[in-house]
């Protein structure tokens, strides 16, 4: 299948909601698409597909992101899943959010500006194995606590991440859960 995501509500004659799946002959709306609240305009911009699960991430104009999961039957928006320690920072200076996602095999990897995922300490980078979240690598927030990992890309069984807008600079490689300079 081929997937299209973005700011659209139809594909030809098919009515869709920001995501469509092409089966080679027809477009499918995939359960009516994720819920998009009008005031925050989070539009899906990144996608990962693992078996029958679809994971979407989207950003709004204010830099706040939304994370959705399609389980084959329903869409769920994953609010309250990501945590950030606001004890030393003003909470309005920072949003715990997902900035990228990719998959290796049956594992989903996400990056962003979070300290924890569903209560699991995983600063800026986490893995979902279909059952639980876990920390990936040994990345620690040090010099710039409000900066996150902005880009994530899987190539084979290696995971490339970057704190900049490009993988060509400030990149790191995750290999066997060990972080090293790229």
C-alpha cells in the first residue's frame, strides 16, 4: 500500500481526512482519519506503518505536535503520554512533543523534546515494541535542555538522529542502543 498524509480532505472522488491509503486501484480513508481539532491545526506530516498499525505525527503553527495511532479499528490521539521536567524551566517555554518517527522491523522509534514516555525515562528518544516504551541509547540532556532530537531516520538496522534540521550536521548513530558521533 501507498499512504498519503497532509492537509487534504479528498482524493479524487474519495472523501478522506488528512490520510489516504492507495491499494493499487482505490483510495481508502482509513477509519475516517485522525481527529484534528480546529484550533490547533495539527496536520499529519510524518508516518510509520508497522503491520496493521499506523503512527502519525503532526505539527501546528505554534510548534506543538500531536501523535496519533491507528490500531486497525480506531484512531487514538496520544495526549498526556509525553513528559517534561518543568521544575527548572517555565512550562510555557517548552512543549513535550514528538518531532519525528521511523521504524525498524516491528519497533517504532520516536524523537522529540520529551524527557519521558508513558512514565518511562527516555530523554528525547524512545522505542515502542508494541507492548511498552523504552529508552534508546545513552542520550542525556545537557547544555540546551529545551533542544530536542529533531530528525530520526532508519537505514537498515541503524538509526540516525540529529539535533539539527539536517542529518548532515550534528548527527548521531544509534547502533545496538549505543549512541556515537556520526
